[in-house]
């Protein structure tokens, strides 16, 4: 047993100090996961259909297979599909020509991809294309419309 008082190098006090520093860094570095030029992404989106980047037929949603995504400003996201809800986190990287959206858990549709290239096709519509594309004839480009 050490004669040192707690806080003078004991493993417990080192862990407490490290936890406090990590919490302070997290709080001081918290920022919106959504860059300023894609703040419009936050909100509810409904899947409108999927198709293939090269070949294959379009797949349209029915009442039984609706997919909804709810993006939050803080990086949380809920994806509801077939009555199941996946709660996870996402981030967005905006490049000069491409915008990448990455989920920490797979989107619960078709190929269960986690990374997509996002294109804003209208003020209330987006397309998410799986990146990398898994195959030539599978549905890898998914359309969504904003709902509110």
C-alpha cells in the first residue's frame, strides 16, 4: 500500500485525471457534425426508390417496405425500415465535388452499406449512392424526399 495520497500517481487517480481531460476536450471541441453548407440535411427523409448505377430495374417502396431517415444536427440518426429502427451516428465530409455521408451502422436496405456519396437533386430531394459501388446490377443509388 502506498503512502501517497490519492491523486499522486495511483492508477485510479491517473484514470480519473485522464477521464476529466477527455471530457473537457470533448466538450470544448464539440461542434456540429453537419458542416455549414449541409445544415439543410437535418430532418426527416422518406425513401422514394432505388436503382443501379449501371444496369438493372428500379425498386420502388411499397406500404410494407418504407424507409425513413431522421438526421439530427448533433450527428445522431434514426433509420426506420420494416418496423425496425436503427439508431446510430453519422458524419458528413464536404469536398470540392463530392459530399460523403458515413453511418456508424449500416443503412438497413439492400446492401447494408455504411458510406454514401450524396447529391442534392432538388431543394427537397437527395440521392445517396453507395461508395464503393458493390456490383453492377444491384440497387446502389437511393432517392429520398424531405418530409415534415
